[in-house]
C-alpha cells in the first residue's frame, strides 16, 4: 500500500519540525527473523522485466531478484566470481569458456544448461530489440559442449566479458518462455533467480515469491519480495519510517538527516559508480560542435552543485570513474574546473555570443527538479538556456534514447556498469545504446575503446582506460557532474544487507524481523 503525504507534511519532514521517531510503526513490525515478506520502496516503474530490452538502470534491483547471472561480482572490488557458472577461463585470447553448475533449472522447471545459455547469448546479441548488443559485440559464435560447457569464440580479445556476464548480458531467461511469450516476456518474466515472478501492477507493486531450487542454497532468507513503486523519495522514506515498507534505496543526500533522526531506520551508505551527468546528442546541432559541449562542461560549478544538491556528500566528476575504482585516473581531477569565461568564449567562437536555447529532457521527481534548477541557473549565466520537458525516469529514457530521440540533451544519471569498458562503450561508441547519435567521430576514441577492451593484462589495461577517459573528456562526449554516494534507509529489523560499488541493491542473504 502506498503512503500518501501532503505537501505540508513533506516540508515538515524535510525541515525536521516533527520528531520522526514519533510516527506510527504499523503492523509490519511483527514478522519472524527468517521468512516473511521484505517490502522495498522503489522510485520507478520498470521499463521492462526482460533484461535484454530494458532502458533504465532502475530496473536493475528487480531484475537481479528475478534472474540469476552467469557470473557474480565482489561487492567492494567488482572483481568477477562464480555464479551460474562455477568456473571460467580464456584458453586463448579469442576464446572464453564457461562451465555451468550441475542440475540448474529455470522457474518454469526447464533445464538451464549449455543450450539455454547459447540461446540467451545469441538472443541478446542479435535480437533487434536488444539494448545490450554492445556488451556482447566481440562474440562471433557460441558453441555448446555437453550439458555444462559453453564456448564463446571471439572476434577479438575481450577483457570485459566476465563482468558483462554479471549484469544484463548474463541474466538467463527461460528459452521456452522467451519463444512462447515473445514480446509479452517484458511483463511475464521467467528466469532462474532467487525469487520468481508473481504479479506486476503498473506504478504500484511488483510481487515475487521464493523460487524453488535456486543454486545458492540458503540465500533466500525471506519468502517474498514486494517492490512498492513510490516515485517521490521522501514518501518512500516516510513509508519505511512508518513501518509500511522495510527498505528504500537511492535516496538523495538531503534525506540523510531524516534517517539520522529516525530511531527505527538505519543508514546504509557507501561509494558508488552512480553519477549525475548531462547526455548530449552529438550527431546534430548544437552538440555536433565540440565547442558547445565543452562550453556546457566549463559552465558548471560542480562544488556548488554538490553543496546545493547533495549537502557536500558527493564527489566531483570529470569522468565516469570515481576515486574508489581501480581504473580512476587522478590526472583528470580538475579537467573541467569551473570557468564561465572560457565557456562564454567557446560559445562566441561557435557563433553563439548571444546565447543558445537547447531542448532538454529531464526527470520529474522533486530532487531531480532541484538539481535541474541549479544547473539551469549556472548555465544561464553564460547564455546556455535549457528548455526542459520533464517526465518520469522511464519515460524520459524512452523519449531520449528510444526511436523518437527527442531532445538534444538529457539531464540524468548513469548507474554504472561492472566493467569500465562496458560503461564507455555504452556511453560513447558508435553502437552504444546510451549514445543517441549512434556515431563516434572524435579522433582516436574508437581505437582507444577497442584497446581498452582487448587488453587482458590488468595494469596495461588500466593505462588503456586512462587513455579512453582522457579522450572522452577532451571530446566532452557527455558532461559529468558529480558522483552520488549510496544512501539507503533500512528498518531496524533488516539485517545482512550489504551495499556494493554499483549502488543497486541485491537482497540475497537479507533477513527481516520487524
């Protein structure tokens, strides 16, 4: 059940005028330590429950609950580890081999064997609806050896494959369901994750139950998950304070003081790859001119943005890699230091001395609009006037990145990917789904992307990724602004939740005793 909240109540919560500990706790506080239902407040209706076709990063926690992945990752380091595949190796630079665990099944009882893995990888790399073809772009052929061995023959060496298989590309869909349901799989998912699908009421709730036969025995500590869709984060947090839900994630830093004052809610936080940015459609005016892109990047006072929208808890961003990541390049730390005079000069050089109007897509929730207002004011000072149309997260992504390609820019956030090459391929390569212009013409960048992906040695690869980050910064292919820490609110009875560097929650091993 959603929590209704008036504007006056909302402002009272933000201002701290009411002691949050005095709010009612409701009947949700009387379940057992193991089992029961974990209710999670999520801010967005999913774009799709078929991992191959999704458009929004906000789909990720729901998908991880429904779909097991071929490989998993360490929460703190993002190093790959075993998942559905118990082992993997590169027998040579152009071959990637996986060995599956025995006796795996999908939620519909069909076998999750090597043939099923081949079906999924072929589907994701060839289906016209796929949004993850780039992640599997190096795969030339998939071979099956017996029930449990899958061999990927590669067009070129590919260092990102292990971590690509921890995300959407590694989420296994039942071939039987995919063939029978076709496009309807989007709303009727059949995977092999810790929980199986029960129902989805648009903009209300997604319900799942414990799946029988999940490969990691004992990982499902609760009987059911309910993702309750509450777009306004304040309302989502209040639902946890009031005991109606147990967990809310991706909170804004402004909400941390509310958690600090609530006696029945615990703060969960940590560094993430999640950062705020402005996407550019570099294939058409005005952003086909690198001077305009750079002018936007120099016009933003990131320190003021961080203080004004994140209480100073964020991290200055000049690339898509935060300081906590192994591929962080410290030499880029002040690449786009605030310089409004340089921004004005670039605009004048590009023929826009009197300023420029730019149609822009944005999210419509309260905190996104606050961030947008800060950016609007900063950019207007140099003559860049963003004309923002606001939509839900899912609708904004669909309008900007889907067939319509509406807007010349989008103020949004990048949720990060397990491997840096995945991030940069998706954001900047000619086939990258999050590069709406579908071109890449900045000198040397296409070659650098290939080098970073095909270098298997970690230290040499780090240097290749440094080169990618510098070229992307020079090209101003997008405008990075600030990394946002993971800030989640968990009811007192929620135990064993661990944050991860991706910043999207996983609920295996989590118990609820509330």
